[in-house]
């Protein structure tokens, strides 16, 4: 019994001192992504989560290198767990990046790449005009309500992602020229215009903050003067929607609403793509089908055959 315990202990020590090859290579991959590619901590978490899912699917942590078979098992295991195809695709993209690095660095002769799963295109959910009016004309009373309401107006006016809005600093807001400097996905900066009306709301909110004694580099700071966290902001949004009797939705629906309204009012899709921070314009083109629906609905009203046929 004692001998068995000693052998187990020795085995554990060997695992600690000599980590599995794939795990060591993955840690090197993360280090190079952080130091050489300057990816964000959030992206590193994404890579690590996908790799853990791969290890679980492989059935052990000491699989030497990914193979076509273990990659397929990885996807099958995710689907067996009920993971949606769109989420599977994020895992696939992360593991594909690791496999490409393995090939480029000479650790793997084969360039493994999994194809993404087919994802059913969902109709984008938008705020209707009544919901937009209710949100815009809400009269906040508490500081938290003011803060949430101002973020709502910011996203409806500019289409920012909630993470981009919460990461804004005062130095990023050019009130004279009505321009925001936004740090988006992939640590890419872009300039986003905003309206004089939003400038007025931001100014009023800043006056309230100063009156409350809140001084922070972040416009949407809390009482402790630190950056507002996304989870807390979403909870605050749901409280506001509940107060107004609106259906609950997340921040991204406001972004979708901005983008669709931009095109409906005659905005250019290329400029919209730049404002939204899309790397590829094909991502922005998904808003065009909503305009097609608008054209179809209008045609049904004016059709001669519908009226006289």
C-alpha cells in the first residue's frame, strides 16, 4: 500500500516537472500571442477555454499533438453537451489558430484546420420606435439610473459595443469636434462621430458626477470611481427595462438598432462598417436584408395589382 502511494506521488511529480508536450506548446502559443501579437487578456481566456474543451474531448491532458481525429472528437463532444453551433465555432476558431501556429513553428507537419459548423441565420431583433422613444425620454432620478440611461443614449447614437462604451476615458471624448476615439476588438482604434444631442446628455451626466464627488478617468464610473463592469451594466439595463415595462434584452440589440436605423436613414454601408469597427464589410451586410424587408412591405402598400387586382 505504501509502495503504491510512493509510485503515485512520483508519477505526480513527473507530471509537474515534465508537463505534457501539447500543454507546454500551448502555453508558449499564449505567451507569443500576448507578447508578439498584443492580444487582449480576454482573447487569451478565449484560447484557454477552447483548449480545455479540447483536452476534455481528447480524454486526457497528455495528448501529444492535435490530429484530425481528436479535432473531430472535440467538436462532437461539444455538440453532445448541447453547445450551440455558433459557440462551437468560437471554439473551432481558437483551436484552428493554435494548429496554425503549430504548423508555422514546425511542431506539426500537417496544417490542421476544422471547418466551422453551419449556423442558421437568425433574424436580428431590434427595438421598435415606441421602445426607442420610451428609453430616450426616460427621466432618471438616481445616479445609477442616470448612468445607465446615458450609456443607452450613447449606444443608440453611436453603435458602440458595451465593452467599448465602458472602456471609454474622458481623454477619448472630443466634445468640440463630436468624435470618440474607441479601442475596439483586436486593440484597433477607430474614430466614431456622435451627435450634439448626445454631447448635451454627456455634459449633464458629467455635472451630476462632479456634484456627487465622483472623479474618474472613466465617464461611466461607479461611486468607487472604478470602471463599471459589463455584468453590472447589463443588470442595470434590465432594471431600467423593467421600470419602463419593456421586454428584457441585452446591449447588443441597441447596437443592431443603431446600425439598421443608420442605413434606413440613407447612411452608407462602407461608413457604417467603419463606425461599427467591423473588419470585413460582409459582417455589416447582414443589416441590408432588413432594408429589403422594408422595401417589400412598402411595395405591398403601393402595388397596383394588390389594390385593383
